[in-house]
C-alpha cells in the first residue's frame, strides 16, 4: 500500500523569524508548515517506513507526520533561525534535547492533555530512532526525553438504560420511516433531509416501496432516501454497540464482510489485522432492514453518476462510502438527544459494549479478542469501570456502606 501523506504547503512560514506570541502561534497552527527539501525527504521516508515496515494505519501515519510538522514549526520559531530569501532551514537534523523539552513544555502550558503530550513524545521517539538507523542522525536526542504518562482516566460509558434508550429511539425512527417513508432521523445528515419537504406535483419522481414495508403508496425519491438514512443510522448504532468496533473499522466494512448465517463480521483493525466479530439478533435485524429496504436508495446516487456501485456496507447520501466524520456526527447527535449524558463520539459505544460485557460476566480474554486489543492491559481498564459501578451501587444500596 502506498503512503500518500500530504506535507506542508508553501504558505506555512513567512520570511523572518516566526513570532512566539500566543496569537501568532494560534494563527500558525491553522496552516501547515513549510519544510526544507531535506526535512521533507526525511518525513516522506519516515511515512513510508510506518506504512510498509510498521504496517501503521493511514490515521496513525497522518498523526505522526502532523506531530513532526508541529515540532518543526515550534523549533524554527524559537531558535531564532532566520529565513532569508525564501530559503528554509533544515530543522529536524539540528534538534536537540532542550528543543524537545521546550516543545512539550509549551504544549503543556497551552493546555494540551497528558495523553496528547505522551503521544507526541512517542511520535518523536519513533522518528528519531528511525533517523539514526537510516544514518540521518548520529545520535538520538529523544533518548533522555521524558513525557508525561497517560492518565488513568476511565473512558465514558453509557448505562444500560441509556444504551437501551439510544437504540430504541433510533429503531423507532427507522420503524416509522420504513412504515410510512417519513419521519425524523438521527444525525445532522438526516435532519437536513427532513427539513426539505417533497415537492408535490405530477412530475415528481417516485419509487416503489420496499418489500414488506407498510406504506400508503409509492415513495418519492426524497422520501426513500430519508427512510434509507434512518435505517442506516439505526443499523450503525446497533452494530457499534453489539460489536464494540472502532469507527474506522465500521466505516471500512464491505457487504462481503458480513456472514449473515453465522451473524459475524470480518473486521480489519489496526495494523491490517483481521478478526471475526459476532453480533446479536437485534443488530442482525437492523442490518437486514438497511440492506433490504434502505441501501439501494442511496446506492442509486453512485450508479446515476456512471461509476460502479460502491461495495461499502454503509453509504452516505451521495452514494459513496460513509466516512468516519459522518458517522461521528450522527452518533454525537443521537447521544445528545438522550439529554442526560455528556458522552460523545462513536468510541463511547465501544467503551459501553466492553463494560456491559464484563458486567454480564464475559471473560476478559474474550473481550480483548472482540475489541482487537493487542494488549490485555488495555482491556483491563474496563474492569475498573465495572468495579466503580459495583462500588457505587453498593454505596447506594447497602445500609452500612
């Protein structure tokens, strides 16, 4: 797989030394940095190493490259290196330990979280080790760099009642849409469609209703798409909760990855590692309804454009594969509608699935395999959530707690 990583554009640095004032730093962060020819070559080589030798995901590679660009920007802005006649300084080869400490220190003062600082420190260590092996650097300045340890903050997870209400609400909207071709749907994309009433008239295009759906008559194209979005969103929420998939894993699913008879998914996770993940009857029912009654109404947008139909399991309103950002927006809207949680993001459903499995007595190793964790230590974090809930229940219920 080729590494396609966009590096900084020419608008990043201005002539002269970059100002270190907060306003200038904020403005600079909004633009990608310019890199010297040598620095660009090193970063591109490092990105290729991450893809081909470390088998890192595109998201991880982009994060590492972004961290290096941020390091270049900070070091160039605080060493007083002049940029004259449009020439760019070679920064990565000149970085020393004080530069790295100053970079992380300024990020900490700016309010970056401990987990963010830990990740950025890890990015630099991997890059420096690679640069030494490649002969670009004589020594690794990051060997003595200490970055803050990640906090043991417990991830957000919904209660069983909240999870039930979330899925019931999505199922109800999907049921109304499947029954009448109308109704509000979860997510910004759905709301946008719902705010556009169909235009009446004899010239309006209509489509046949899906088999088994109860409807007063044929649906307009807009009604069919609105219904399809509702069915899709319900299937996504059910599947996220049933399987604990990462949002990138769910977005990457194809129809061929589903084994309907065994009710399992073939999931490609981090490092292109594949695993088989089971799902239950409710998720299977929601998937079947989406595939049988909804998907074709969104897929038509792709075929109408003359291109081949996308094999993706979940489609956007334009007919292509539904992206991570679209899924996140839909999930956030659905969570906000609960009204009694500040949790946000698809990862909340991953945390919730793991916590509820352990609450129900699932084996820790089984949950590890389900989630695709490479380390059991990562999965053990969810046992702390279960213990905290047990303690809270004890404090509330026991007379001598």
